[in-house]
């Protein structure tokens, strides 16, 4: 009965849509649409076509300013931003170092530091990580301390500390867990109106070293509770904290009280131009942090007079490092004598490249071209045999011989695909499939390959028109593939735009099999079509 129902339904669909329709837009070859058409009223066939794939040199540069370090729009309507710190070296793609540059601002114009004779006690930079491994928590339990400083007093407290390792991309374990984090003052004005300060390969001058600390690969959550009344004296969540030079901030900021340098934001950002956070090592790991959640806290004491008595209470001010400031992910590469360098330098857009190197954070991209002869072959199916395309996909295999990636999981390595709009100055745009609501690709894990959905796109090419009736005449079709994912609204899932992806902070890299005639797993266009019996 099931067979009869399927056959009846298939015949009914054919009667409704006609004999020359492009039968089904469903991208998944296991979809209901294909199951209906194959062996039930139509002949189902899959044919593979060779296509061209080549490496694209992005000159190790990408836009990595505040508008491109976005991972999503959150439920509150704001944006979640992500930055990268660290360094990692391997033999296929070479050395990669990630630093971070940002302006900072006072919370108030012409700040008076609460009272006279302000003196800095300490300055702390707080860096928070979004990705930490919760099932590896170290929680030895709360412990007591009788001399915890609170202002001019020392009180008894209970301290509860939990430590989590951050997610690392690169080398892990032993000596590789620790990196030296440095903070320098920036001496170049970060001009928001200058496009130079939007690119990852930007050069800025630095001056004094403001602080250095060893990051051991962990973030901590700490709660300090006063034992006498159980009030919380201090709390922090999933962060790494490092001390900076208090004398520098005394001279640079506090001693400028009442002077033009602190009068307003414009003056301040030209006077105190920013900070650069970097690491000393060249071969450890990369990790993500939250730029807009960073804090630079300056603790200080001042004179307070009450009833003729002068006291020195302690307070603090947080300098703003997040929204509103110019900030840039700064990335540097050394690829000398690497496989990636060789592949990029010998890239062949006409005949294709046998291996494809794709990397986030400004590394190489992959271009894919469906040549005119393949389009003609598929059109013959439609025009002569009245074939209907059930699904079309671009299949790309990960190269198992030269790239065994142990640094992230398969599902962490996401890709995007855009079509090159040759009628609009070659600007990359969403594929018709993604705009129609189809998934971007299907991932197969053993062996590892990606099936990029181009069903709707091929249907438009073959029929010569879009859904709105617009006539199109495409002789070749080009696509751009990058690491990362498209930025979406966390609530609605809506896409922000073709240029908004996570590529600017995607730590991954992969080697794929390209146009290699000797390899059965070379890149191919696979078309499943149906014809009437």
C-alpha cells in the first residue's frame, strides 16, 4: 500500500506541475521529493561533472574591525563580538600570530577622581573567554583567609575559586599550556575614519610595556564572601586578570585631572591612544576572548574629609574598552617554504589546483567554477530529455593524506559559500538556495566531505529564469568558499548579509581536494535528475 500511495502521489504532483518542470528544489538527496520521483513514476539518475577549483590569495589580510568581529546579534538586540589572541605554527600553513588593538575611554568627561590627592593602588586588565571546557573544571572548594584587604581594613573572608581550561586551537599540554601575555601602549592615533584601521595587517607603533603576565590556558570564576555578614566583596566570572603598571596610569591619567587631556572623549583618544595585547611566543595556541567584555579597572584612594577628619577610602574606575572604541584584530603570518605558500603562488584559475588551502582570519579562500561545457551538458538533460533536477550539489572532500586536523572537531570547521555575481561587479552574494531556505551544505563525517547545495541555483541556470520571471543567461558560474559561518540574529535566525561572517576570527584551517584528475575524490558537481518512464 505504501508503494501505491507513493506512486499515486508522484503522479499527482507531475499532473499538477507539468512535464518540463524542474521537479524538486529539495537539496537533500535523501529527501521526500527524490524518494517520490525515483522508481515511482520517473527514472532517477545521478551524474557527476568535473568542475574547476582554485586557491585564492587574500594576502593574509581581512577586515577585522569592530563591525567584522561579530558572531551574532543577541537576544537584547546588541552584538556579541569575538577576538583572538595567541600564536600557532604548523608545517602546512606556517606561523600565525594574533594580537588585539583597542582604544579606551574614561567613563566620564573631565573626571575628578572623587576627591583630591588621588593615588593609584593598582590597575587590572580583565579578559574573558566565551569558550571554556566546563567538564574539566577544577574546584578544590572554598577556603578561608583572615587578612583580605578592604579599603584600609583587613577582614576574614571565604574564597571560592573554580578554574576552567579555555578551548585552544593549536598545541596543548605540558609547556605549551602557558603563554606570556604583554600589554603595550599604542602611540599611533587610531582614526575611525581611516580604512587602514579596519584591516588585520595594520601596523601601529607601540611604546611603553604596561604589563606582562603568564596565561596558563585557564579562566577562573571567583567569589569572595565576608564571613561576618556573608556579603559578597568580590566576584568574577570566567576571566583572566593581569596587573598593569600603576605608576604609568598615575602619571598618564590621574595626574592629568582638570587638564584638557581628560576634558572629553575626542581629546582623550588622541592623548591616550590605546593598548595592544599580544603574546611573546610563536608556537602555542590560539584562543577566543570577548572584546566588549574586557575591563581595565583602576583602583585608587583619595582624601575624604568628614567632620574635620581626613580618611583615605579606596574606590575604582573602569575604563571602557568595548563598544564605541576603534578595535582591530591584528594578525601576522610567516609562510616561507610551506605547502600553503606554494599552492597560493601557483594557483591556476583556468585548470584548477589539485589541493585547496582554506584558512580563517585572512588566510586563503577557495574559488569554484562550473565551466560552460558542464552547464551545456546539464542543459541537454533538460532540453532534450525533459529531465527535472531533483538535487544539485558541489562535493568537496577533505584531503585525508596531507591534513589530519586534531586541533578542532569536524563540526567546528564550518564553511560558507557565496555565488559571484558577474552582473554586479563580481560582488559575492548569497546563493539562491540559501535565500530560498535550503541548508548551506550537508556534512559527511566518514569520509569527510561537504555537499554544498546548489539545487535552486542550477535550476535557474538551466531554465534560464528566476522565480520572479527575470531572464538569466549564464555561461559559467563561480562561487567563493571560506571558513566560518554567516552571522545571524540569535532569535530569528535572520542573516545579516553576505559580507557578515565569522571568518575574521575563525581559527580553523583545512586542506581540501581540488581539481585533481587522478583522484576519485576530486571536486565534482553532482546532479540528481528525474525523467518520465
